[in-house]
């Protein structure tokens, strides 16, 4: 994982297991609501979740 992390915001895990993503993700990753897919990874050594924008081929 890259050493360069950019802090965007902090959100509480909701009761139905959703996590709200900051609106700045739309701008920074050129993502579209309802269209952009993210791959979710767990880095067990640092206890971190990693979201990566899926390429069009994987969508």
C-alpha cells in the first residue's frame, strides 16, 4: 500500500453496516454515484480497510 495517504473524513459505521463516503471522493477519484464500483481490501497487518476504484474491465 502507498505510504502517501490523504485524509478525507471520519464516519460512524451505521447500524445496517453502511459507511458513508465523503463527497470529496467524487471529485478526487472522478467517481459517479450509482455507477462507480470499489474493490474492498483488508490490510490485516495495519488493521485498515482499503477501497480501490475498479477499472472498467472489472466492473
